[in-house]
DNA sequence: CAATCAATCTTGACAGTGTCAAAATATCGT
DNA sequence: ACGATATTTTGACACTGTCAAGATTGATTG
C-alpha cells in the first residue's frame, strides 16, 4: 500500500522507505529494459535520491540484484505449492504438464528476473548472497520432493536415481526457458508444441 | 604460424595482421576472465596498440563478440561432421550418447565462448551479425538433419514432429550446459551420470 | 626516384558507469 | 534543548565504449 510511486511521496530528506522503494523500482526498470539497462545512478535518479544513497541499503549493485532474484524464487516456490495442493482433482501427469506450461510462461513473462535467478551474472562470479543461496537451495529441495513423488507414482520415467531425474528434468525446463528468454527461439507460437514434446519425453510412456 | 605473440612482433606503426591478432587475443582474454572482463581498451593494450585501433577492424565491441561466437560455431559444426562420418562403426545410439558427452564437455571447456554463442548478450539485444546469423542457422540445420536420421532409424523417440524433437533435444543439451557453465550445478563429478540420464530420456526405450 | 593517395593507427574528448570517503542533514531518546 | 544515530549528499577516482580529427605508413602512380 505504501508502494512509493515516486510522485505522491513527499520529497523529504529522509525518504521513509527507501529499501522497498529501490527494490520495487529496480525490478520495474529491469523488466523494462533488461538487466544491463539498470544502473545504480539511474535508479537513484528515478527514485528521487542522490547517486550513492542506495549504497546504504544495499552493499553492492550485486546485493541489489540478489534481492531481486530472491523475490523471483519466492514466486516460483509459491507456484509449486499451489500446484501440489490441487493434486487430488486431476491426474498427476496432467498436473505436471500444466505446471511445466505455467513455469515456462512465468519465466518468459519475467525474463530479466529469471535471468538474474539463474544467470551467470550472479552465480558464475560466485557472488550470491547467503540469503539467495538458501532460498534457491530450498526451492530445489521442493522440486526434488515433488519429482520423487511423481517417480513413486510411476508418472515419471526414473533412471539411475530420482535425484538425477529431478536434475535432468529441470535442466530441460531451464533449457527451454533460456532459448525463448534469450531470443534464440523466437516463434512464440511453437512454444506449446515444444513443451508438450518435452513433457512426453519425461513422462513414463505407458 | 604468424600468430602474433605480442612480444616477438616488431612494434611497427602498422601492425601487419591486427584483425587476426585482435580476434585471437580477445578469445584468450575471454577464456581467462569471462566476457565481462574483456574491455576494448585492455584488449588494445595487450595487443600493443592504441585504444581506438580495434575500431578500424571491428565496427563495435558487439561485432568483435559476434566474430568470436562465430568461431565457436565452426568448432561444433566440425564436431558434428566428424561424428556423422564414423556412423558405420558403432550403433547409432552409442554414437549419439558419445556426441552428447563431448558436446557438453566442449561447451564447458569454452564456457565463455559458448555463452557468447547462445547468450542474451548477442541474441536478446537483436544484434547478431548477418554472418553469425547465417552460421548459427546453418548449424541448426545440420543438427536437425541428424536428428531426422536418428528418428527414421527408430533410435530417438519421435513426438509430434522431428523438428520439435530436434528442438527439445537440443534444449535439453543446452539446459545442461548452462547449468554447469553458469555455476549452478557445481559438482563436476555428477555430470556423466546426468548426461546418461538425459540421453536415456531421449532415446526410444526398447 | 618523387609525389600523391588510401589504408592504418593515434590523440583528445565526452558521457556514462560503480563505488569510496568525508561532509551535511534529519530524527529520536534523553 | 542536546547530543547520538540514522540517513542522505557532494566530491572524487578509475574505468568503460566510442566519435572526430589528426598523424603516420605503405602502395601506386608519374
């Protein structure tokens, strides 16, 4: 409710809720023009504050990006929980298929945030926040648990181990996401067919 | 043979083979410290030339990156051709498995170049060179042809269409590559098992 | 050989970036 | 009212990509 839309807030010396405001606006900017278009200075400008003010709330540009990524994890974690709740109503294979569809749609809708969650920018440089590290680990655990369940119920084709299955299945999802997110596959109209093909590859063919 | 190792070459005003030299050194620098660590100025410095000299051989930093990416495509194209030649000696499934292993190994060995080939930096901004565009398209055609062959021979599980199969299979490879390249999966020792699991998912279970 | 021309490289400049140190300002507890 | 603390600002530095104008060279003519 107090979501600081940089006009209505009184321009005090003390902003009041700069942390949230920065996070919100930064996410906005990234969604608009990509991760590269976000500069600390432009962000500060847009929030109506001086260049270095953000540094008192985020140690780094990196810390800011990690915080944004973390919110992304919260989103997918929520999605996963929602799906696991309605497990009684439909067949498990159906639910899995649907999850994959929405996962990839969501990843595309928030492309830039997704890139932050799993991109080299944060992970390859070895700079993920403790907090981000934990949240991502925790999310993979949730995913693993679901896949184990699907393997037990003979829905998924299980190979060497359910862990490997979970890793590879997710790699497939991730690969599809990246190809679309990064603009390598551009025909959005083919996406549904591709997802179905992928899911068929994963499901135990009966 | 004339591969300019920035010491032995006489420091003339005219470098002699600056284009090649830039390409070579830039690739080197990227392999060392990642795409982000390559700056035009440092590159020029290392080659022993002034800041803006590279701009007479590459329109942009982007153009330079595209050229490097292109060399990466040449490499994988070569790999694919080598594999398709020895098709008689072993079972097709075996050859496919082996290809996937070497593909992913190669991608990891040249992580940064791989990132250039398929990363957002070039593709998402819509800035691939004509030349790069063609070469990548051509490579996917080669891949598609092989997959079609493997589908015909009942080696691969064919879904809606061989095109979709080719796309999804490659997405799976790509997903695995990225997870390791970007430092999300770090246990290198699990890679072989994961690749096997992935291949099993793609092969027609007999 | 000398003179012109095109190819190649350099210097200077500008706007933009992340971030540190020191100074300024506001808020709060006493 | 005052001093402590939290918050923000100004100034500065080194770095980035790239443009415009000038300097230097090698090749091509007469």
